[in-house]
C-alpha cells in the first residue's frame, strides 16, 4: 500500500460507489490488479482452507523428498490468507514453515537469500498474530514457542509481540507460564548443550516477562535458584552486576568456582572476578589473576595483558623479567622470594604439561620487541628441537631481514621452493610472494638472475612463469 498521505486521503475520501468504480476501472485496464482481486475474492469466498492446505502440502513434501518449496509463492498465498482474515490458519503453518525453512537453509549455499524469503513469510504470520483468536498472553507464548524452535533467526517478526503494549497483568500470566515450563525442563549436564540451551532460552524470556509485569524484584532470586539448580552462575553474576550488587556478584562468582562448574563457565567467572577487582582499583589482584593465566597458558597476548596490569600495579619491571625467565626455564616465579604480586585468588587449576623453553611466545615477543638477534636465537633452537610453532617462517624472516639478510633470504627461498613442488596455481601465487620478499635482501642483479633461472627451470608451467613475470615487473 502506498504511504503517500495525499493518495491515502484521496482514497479514504471516496464514496463507496466512487471507490467501487475506481477498482473496476483499474481491474479492467490492469490485468495484475484483476488477478489480485480475484485471488482475494476466492480466499474470502471459502477457499482459505484450500490455500492453507496447499501451503502445508508444499512444506511437508519438501521435508520428505523435495523439491524445496517456493517461498515466494508461499508468501503470495499467505497474503491471500491475511486478506481473507484467516489469522488462525496462518498460525497453524508457522511450525512446518520453520522446519522446512531450516532444512532448506542447511542445504543452501545462497548466502542468506533463502533465509530472507522464509523470514518474509514468517513476518506475515507474526503480523497476523494480533488478529488471531488467541488471548493476549497466549499470543506471546505462541511467539516464544516459535522463537525457541527457530535455529536461524527466521522469527524476526516476533518483535510485533515484544513491542506491543500489553498490560502488566498479561505479562504476569506469561511469566507464570514460563516459570512453570522452566520447572518441567531437565537441568542439563555440561555436555548436554541442547537441554542447557532450552533452559537458557526460557530464562531469557522469563526475565523480560517479569520486568514487563513489574516483577523485576523476582529476577535475581530466580537466577540464584537457577544457578544452584543448574550451575548457571555466570548468568546470576551478570544479573547482580547489572543491579550494582558488586560484592554479592563476586561472592557468587567464587561460589560458582567452588561448585566445580564446567571450564567455560569457570573462565567466565574468573574474568568477572578480575573485572570486579579492576573496578575496585585492586590492580595487584588483577595482575595476579592474569599471571595465573599466563603461567597456565603462556602466549604473547597473555604476557601483554599481564604487563599492562602490572604497570597499573606498579610492578611491571620485576614481572616482565620473571615472566620471560619462566618462558625459558618453566619455573613459576610466583612461589619464589621476590615475586611482587600476591597469590592469585582464585587460582586456576593446573593446565596441560608445558614444554620449555616456550619457543613460540619467545619468538613472538622478540619479533614484537624488534630484537632480530633473539628471533634468530630462539628460531634456530626451535628448529633444532623440531618444536611446533604457530609463528610463521615468513614472519620470522621479515623480522630478521634488517640484520640477518642472508638468513631471511634462506628462509624465503625454502618457502618458495616448497610451494614450487606443488603443481597448483594457488601455490604459484604464494611462491611469487616469497620471491618478491627476497628482493629486499639480495642484490637486484642476483635476484633477477635467480628468477630468470626459475623461469627456465619451470618453463613448462606457463601459469608459474606468468606469476614470476608479474613479480619481475613490480617497481
């Protein structure tokens, strides 16, 4: 329908006879108008059941053997049902539509086009919800049921329910129904993602319903009960933080850790404790927690965070020296005399056995600090011990190039040679990048002669010769 206010005013001002004459004239001159009016007449004349049945049949067939339903066609038929005022029939189609849409999306490679078509159909269904025979609180519960069935965010149209102004009494009915539903759900073990996701979905919506019902004071007691029942302590702690009950938030975080929650929840609780200590300005405690993370899972990122926290705690120099020694010898400094931070509270459980020296972070730290000699030292030792590295040889060569051009050249030649062994166009492009880097560390004449020799060696690989020519043509 046009949103032009002048056109709307004109049409609404026509008499019944004048409006009928206008529609008849348009139907006579525009076939599409005639077809649309005929479709609406059929729907309103008793064919709504047939239209709904045809949609259901298309959706059901797609789940058995295909073909996939034409959701553009379904959208047209849903529009007919809407115009016929058959909201209940539209609601009955939502579940099979979500299921068929999810199946289609799982098999689709169209980057969202199919999902958009399915969502557009469901938008029509949700828009019809206020005209259904369901009482207000059941409309909201129906929309929640659809959201919980939806694995691909197809039910965006449910916003019509959440945004619709309803009385606190209606939302209170919704909250009571969701609370009863929550009590019937299994708690779910740490490995039972499906059961835990089901409870989380209901809890999220129960929280909103309680707030809209004017019963926000029930949210935290409910979260406490849920945490003790299912181990969902991170949710409780977030609720307490949002309510500025920070001391309680930290205490419940520690309670959750003592309850041996799963590792993901434990990491979340430790992070929250660290954030709460930071908000309180207790930087030695924050740095101690980060030190525990660094000792358990050493990495450049963990070290950088530890040093940043240590600066705020005023002990960065001593922590840096001790942390670097730990990467070399594996002896934790936090139990030795002279360690400037308190013991981590709470401590982390022991991590997997570590191999020292920790070549990967040592090389990354040396690269980050622009210390080529250290890069070369740790890299050579790592290669001698056949240690696995996540830092790339390319990055190592780039870091060494200003001071050790011959070693950088050696690495880039080895990398290029490894790619040239593969008769693959993509490998040729990668090899070309390494050969281009080589130019910075060898004399120009030597570099050009070397590439000319490669062209001669691989003259029967025209795509490789083409890639080398592009490198030679670079300024």
